[in-house]
C-alpha cells in the first residue's frame, strides 16, 4: 500500500502535486527564484547543490532529477556521481568544494555548522550573497526531500541525458511543472 492511499502505486511528484495542490505554486515559484533567478552561483552550481543535498538525505527521486538538471547546465554527471560516492577525492573545483561541504553539513548536522564552515566558503571566493543563495537551496531541498519521502514518491526510471532532456530542463520552469501537475497533464 502507498503511504498516501489516494495516490497510485509508485507515485511521481506530479501525482502528489495533482492530488494535494495546496502550496504547490508558491513552492514552484520559490524553486524558480532560488534555482533560476539571479545569483552569483550559476544555475548548474545551484542544481549541483540540490543534487548533493538530496544525496545527503538519501532522496533518490530528487537526487536523480537534479543530477539531470545539473547536467543540463553543463555540470559533468560523473562529477556529481563522484561527489556522492567519494566526496573527499572527487575532482571538484577547489572553490566549489567548501560550498558543497557546507551543503552536506547543513543537511546532516545543522546545529554543528560553525563560523569556520561559512568562513571557508567565503575564503574560497564566494560572496555572502552566494552563500545565502546556497543556504536557500539547501534548506529548500531539505524540505522537498522530506515532502517526497514522506508522501512516498519513488525514484523514476533513469532517463538518458539526450539533448531533448537537457533542453527540457533548460526551458521549462518549475512553475510550469507545478501548473501542469496540478492540471493532471504530467501522466
């Protein structure tokens, strides 16, 4: 039986949004602002933070979706996979490493995040605005991961990263997805 019996077996996030639309459009607008809006972080970097945060939470659905989204914005999927399997030895840019370490620590042990953790991000060359944008993405994905896991959304079959899939992530907003899901257009 599904966690929410009114949902189909093996539900997708679109099923949850369609059945329980309260707050969905607000949440999707926030995703657009935090992941696609103006920032010192690239869209790819923000999607990478979303993927790493989701991996730290063992949320396979969100990890897969944002791994693909990061790839659509020129982040190497092999790098994403390496970060998840062996963070310390992953070939990530030195500037990005403390930002991702911050994401993992804020996700796994938020009360243990220190001034030194923030200082490492700033010393790597990021602005306070970039750090705050990262904190928004981290916090938003901790929320999303819990919504996904709590409602029983399951990992979907792996999609090949074709140009068509990449174009989908580059051109569709999160609000578009939310509106289509609520309208039942995503099945």
